[in-house]
C-alpha cells in the first residue's frame, strides 16, 4: 500500500499514520520529498480496509498496490486456466466456447430442438434455467429438477455439456448429477454463502458479474470459490447497470481484456443479457470475441418471440446459426478456433 500525505502534514500526523500501519502488521518505508511525504507499506495489506487510513489526519490518498485477491490473480497461474468438460469440450483454451440455449427450460420438446441446433452449429454447451431468478415473484420461476432432467437428456443425445443456474445451497445436491457446470447469476454474485459452498463442489462454476459490481468485486467473489479448492471458475461479463437506457444493460467490453490481464480464469461474455434486444446481440457477440473472450453465452429459442422469459433478447435458431458462421471467420482472424 502507498499512503500519500498532504503537503502540510505535520510530523505528528505522519508518525500517527506510521504507527497505525505498523499496528496493522505492515512494514513502513518512508520517503520525505521536498513538499510531500510518501509512506510505502509492505505486508498483509490484502485483508486491510484501506479507507480506515484515508480517514487519518494529514492523509491525502491511500492506494493498494497488491491485488486483494490471490488465487484469482494471473500471477498464480500465468499460463491461464483451461477447464475440461466430460464431453471433451474446454473453456479457456484456443477454442472459443459456444454456450447456447433458452433463458428457461420450458418443455422436453423445446430443449430437445434447441440442443440439436446447438450441436449442428458446432456448439458444445447447452444452457437453460430450471431455477429462474425473476425480478417479479409472479413471473415464471422455472421447471426445477424435471426441467433439468429434460435438459440432461437433450444434452446427452447431442454430446453437449449442461450449464444451469443454481440459486441456493439446497439446490446444489439435486443438481449435481444433472449439470456439468453451475451458473451463478448476476443477482447471486455476492451470495457469499452460496459461493463458499460451490468452493466445495468439484464441477466448474460460471460466475456472472453482478449488475453493479466492479471487476475487482467479481474477482473477489471468484476467490470465495477458489479458496474452497474448486479452481474451475469461469468469469462472465453480462452487462452492468449504468445511466444509459438504450440497452437493457451496458456491455462492458473493456472488462474482457481487463479480466484476462488480471486473472488466469477463462472469461466469457453474455451479449444477450447485456443488450436485452436480439437485433444487437450479434454485434456484441462479435465484439466480445474480438476483445479476447474465451466463450459466449447466447439465448436462443425456436419461437424466440414467445419464449416465457427474456423473449426480446433471444435469437431465433436461424439467426444463431448465421451468427456462429460469422464468429467462426472472426475467431480465426484473432488466432482462435470455434
Ligand atoms: C440467465 O442467464 O438467464 C440470467 C438470469 O442471467 P443474469 O444472472 O446474467 O441476469
Ligand atoms: Mn435470461
């Protein structure tokens, strides 16, 4: 940590800050400039609340110089994490992963039709919610375990891996035999009890960025899972809430290269929830691949307009097929495969 004192800070104030840092177990290195004193602190600063030091008299700024997350940091695995799935697919490697499916599993027929389309397009992952986090308690809440069973069957028939959202700890056990990857939704990114429990699971976790979460908060949430010994975490940019209202959320494309630099974990993008409208999903899907995303999560449905949830952002199957064709060309241009 670096503490920059104000120009007029007194020796007494500087000493008080040094004492507070030392009390916190930090080694202090002082530089006294012509106008300003800088205190560099080395030690266990990850666990410290730095704003506490900012409140001390005479302090101008406090900066953290080492990341507060350790296991999620790039330095821990500089070569990057590649996650293997039982169907042979990977995430984080050369190949861009295509995870596609409906917002919600609605019926056996619906999920079977979609699974076949995903396979034919070359995708390896089938997504679909069986437990749905809906803004209104009166909206469709998902089919639950029977929905997941239908999805498992459709995925097996087409060699796909299953990705589905878990909303609470009690759902983990019944979901375990049916999914290949647990999705933690944006609304649950800071459900720390759930994250800790998923740290005990030995299946990959797709962790979505919260609607108002910073990149650092996303990485700290991943740390809850990693610190339990589950090292297979996928980070997902799905749009954040900003003052802009022309799209459902604001797709933070910049978060993709930022996360790739800061972390070794695979980074995917979800242009469907970011944009909220199907006419703009393909453009953002392509932008994400160009920006270095390791995969895309896309909502598709044979009768997209009539999907029971997220209809406006859901692609028709032919639109999805066209998009994957375009992505294939793009992936090659940026040194990836699809
Ligand atoms: C979803 O994937 O259908 C979903 C609810 O996503 P998010 O948590 O990003 O809103
Ligand atoms: Mn959805």
